[in-house]
C-alpha cells in the first residue's frame, strides 16, 4: 500500500510538472470536439403504435362456411415486410415527406441506410406494433412515420384483394380443366357401357362373381319355393279326391236360385290373381301371360257349359258341386296351380340369366377390369371437381365477407408524434462528455509521457530506477520568491483550466440553443 501511494505521488508530481502540456492538449481536443459538435445535429424520434384486432364476432360464426386465412400470420408478415425496398423508395419519391433524393451512385446505399433507421417492433404479446424513426428534422420524422402507418394499414387490404383475385382465378382455371376431364371421362364410360350393353353387371356396376352368386341364390330360392308349392298342390289334390263334391239332399238349404259353379269360382280366383300380378308386372311378364291364358280357357269352358244347358244344346254332363269344403279345396288348388305356374316362369327367366352370366365367364373379368379402371378415373376426377367447386363457393363467400366486414381491425393506439427533446445522446450531453473526455485524454497523454520519460525527484525514485544504494542527497530550500512564483503558477494554471471549463459550457449552451 505504501509503495502504491508512493507511485501515486510520483505520478502526480510528474503530471504537475507537465501541467501546461495537459492544458494545451485539453484545449486542442476541446477545439476539435467543438467543431464536431457544430457539424453534428440533434436527432428527434417519431413513433406510432398500431393495434391489429383479429378477434371479431363474424370469424367464429362463419367457421366451416367460408375460407378464412390466418389473419395473425398475415399481420406478422406485413409487419416484417413493411420496411421493404419498394416502400422505402416510395418514401423517397413522396415530396410531402421531404427526403433528399440521393444521387444515382449513392441511391442504393441511402435506401439501405434508411431501412436500417426505420424500426417496426412488436410491443407486448398481442398484435401491437411500434413504428419508430429518428431524424435531425423532427417534422420530417413525423411525416415519415405517418406515411409508414398509412402503408401498413393499406397493405393489408391490398394483399387480401390480390390474394382473393389470384385464388379465384386459379380455382376457375382448375375447374375448367376438370370440367373438360370430367366430360371426357363420362364419354368414355358411356361408350364403354354402350359397347358392353349386353354384358350383365355393366349397367349396375356389379362384378361378375357377385352377379353369379346372386343369380344362383335366386334360382335356388325359386326352386325351393316351387318344390314347396308343388307339395302343397299335391296335398290339396289328395284332400280334394277324398272329399265328396255333393251334399246330401236333406242338408241342402232351400233357395230359389242355384249356387255358382266351380268353374266360375275358379275364374274369379284367376281374376284376383291377375289383378295382383298387374300391380307388380307389365303385360309382357310371363306370369301375366300365363294367367290370361288360363282365364281365357276357363271362360271358354263356361261358355260351352252354358251352351249345353240351353234348350237347343246338349244334355248336362253333371251337376255342380254343392259341398262348400270341396269348393274351397278346388279354389285353393286353383291358386296353388297359378302360383306354381308363376314360379316356373320365374325359374325359367332367372335360369336364363344365370346361363347367360355363365356363358360370359371368359369375357367378364376383362370387362370388369376395364370398367373398374374407368370408374376409378371418373371417381377421382369427379371428387376433385366437387372439391374445387365447393372451395370456389367458400372463397367467394370469403371475398364477400372481406368486402362487407374486415376480419382485421387496425387501430392507431398512439398517433405519430415526435419527442419534444432530442434523443440520447443530445449535443448538450455530448458537449459535457467531450469536456471530460478532453481532460481525461490530456491527463492520460501526460501520464503516458511520464512513464516513457521518467524524472528523478526523490531518493526512493533514484533507488527504484538505478537499483543501486544511494549514499546521500542535497535538499532544495525554496525562498519566499520561489514560493510566491509557485503560487502564481498554480493560480495561472487554475485560471486557464477555469476558463477552459467556462468556455466549454458556454459553447455547449450556444450550440444547443442557436446552432442548427
């Protein structure tokens, strides 16, 4: 600690011995700094804050009905691309802002420098953005920030309109292309079905094996029904053979008119059966034709019996059955016969279809493969076409929503304004700092000079510099005149440095108030 204090006193004495060098260097640096302050300008900061509200009531209500882009992402992208070269060039070209148009050689560099001075930063966690710019002209800085705010609010609408137009144009072009593809696919499918119209399964898009299995099941089902109907008919025949058609005379009711004949009852049953068949089939159906044939035969028999009963006709061959059980059995037998005839005709038709499908067994796999390929291509084209049409409607609805109500609401939280005082560091602060910097640099220069060229003024210094023992020393005694001279030197140095400080302060005040 004592050694450190000794060195500190030594350095202080060396600097005091070179005090006029310190004053000269300080004054020189002060003059340089004063010139620099005169050339420099205070900078003023203009700023504005904008909030973009993307949470509207219409957005959740139209979810799923219209295409809605990510508004938050678009706003973030707009904020990042606001300071782009085209926008900066628009700032230079706007005469209201007052930016000096640089020369052609310096144009690119000036544009890049202006881009660096403009800051667009998010404030907080929401869509709150701050736009700041610093310039020596406060009015120009405010006009530039106002222009940037206008660019930011206009760019959203322009971007949405451009995106909507491009999306609508692209979707319309794709729909036209898919319409042409869909027509071609439909024509190919139509031509294929016309060429293979007689092939079973092409019209209803059913494969060969499924059609074969279905027809086989239907034939087996009809055969089973036919066998059951034949057994039922045989049972009715046996019961009919065992039943007496005539009742005893004493059990017959006494009526004035005769009962209807058996043939007439069967004819009525056939008429009812024909009515049922006509409800389900056309006149060309085999069951209908068979029923009409049986009705015609019965009507012919009834006519012949009527002729035989007439006075000029033949004698009656037999009397009508009077047993009601016998009559019901005959009616049931007639219905069973009609049902068997219908099942047999159905069996013939279905068996013919089954034989046709079996005959086409060699051709069907290739036809089905071609049909599957055509259906696959058609289904893909149709699916894409339907999706494009639905997206076109969603995009159209989204455009209408944008036109009627903006999904993003731009609010100016803080309008563009300029700080009343210059931003840090101002010229006033720089002037004060330059004064201390001049003094510090001058002291550092003299301190370094003392280290480079040391002087001896004490026994300790002599011993440290020579590393040899000191035998003795001669003391210097200052008289009254020398002490007075020393005091005058101190006063002169203090006066010079006081004038330095006062002059520097006056210069700083003049620059801050009067120098533009």
